[in-house]
């Protein structure tokens, strides 16, 4: 964790918002670098492990455990998600950037302000339809919608990749199970043949089929692996 004697060196000005202070303090903690850290040039930060970040860091520093809520909070301070080009920081990592958020420019943190919501218009009687100006979406709202859709697509992609990994693991288990079942079936066939011939040998028929080697160990191992 951060050395309390160096707190003044780490923390930005008091005029900086609490959210930005917590963000900067979090990235100054070297023990968290495997989960969240500055980018290589200090002009962005990377959430490398979203699962561990949501489980252990968000509750401790931001009093909740909702990664989507954390992303929305970043958007309110005009942070933008950056495309992780060619998986530079890991396949499931998230990269965020703000023009005034740099590892070596603490003074600039004062410029990061929460975006002011548009003022509500007072209720007035709308003008006749023929004279009412046509409203068009603002650039800011379009950017916000694009960011929201991009985040939803990234989350869906991560979920699909998890499902693919789970499906692959199940297939591997099924193949192993079928292989062991085939081995057990062959072993049982050999035992049946052996005991049939053993029975016939009492009538004078010579015993041609030897008892399968290690049949007892094989049965015990298979029973131990697949017992309920």
C-alpha cells in the first residue's frame, strides 16, 4: 500500500474531486499493479483484471462492486475508453484516458471536472407544430450513446469468450470420460471371456484367455475418478 509518510507526495490538490483523488491514489499503489496500473507512457490507465478489480478494489476504494457503475462514473468526468489495440494490455483489459489525467502531471488533475448536466427547461406551452424548430441530437449525446454501445458490446464479447472456454473444458472432460469408459468396457469384455473360459476349463477345455493385467488397479482407479 501507499506509504502514509509520502501521502502528500501522492495526493493531488484539495480542489480536485474525491473521485479523481481516489483514482490517482489507487494508481499510485504498486501492490495493485497486477490488477490496475498506469499505461506505459503514463497517459492512460489499464484495468488488467476486471474480475479481481470488481471483487477487491471497488468495494475498498469506491464503496461498491459494480464495474459498469465505475465506467459510468468515469464517463461523467469525461474519461473515455480507449480501444485495446491488438490486445496490448491483455485480451480482457479496459483502457481509459483523459487529456488531463497523467501520472506525472498532478497539477492538471484540478482541470478534471464532473460534466454539468444540461439545465432543465421550464414547462411552457409548445409552439404550433408548423413553427416548432426540429430538434437534432447533440454531438455529446451521440458520443455518449456510442460509448455506451461499445461498452455493452465489449461486455457481451467477454461473456461469450467465457462461455467458449467453459464449453471447451466440458468437451475435454467428456472426451476423457469416454476414453475411460472405453477402457473399462474392454477390460470387462476381457474379464467376461476369462471367466467363461475358466468355467469351461472345468469340463476339460483348455484355458486360452489370460486374466487381463492390472485389471484390479484399473477398475479401482476408474471407480475413484467417476464415483459420485
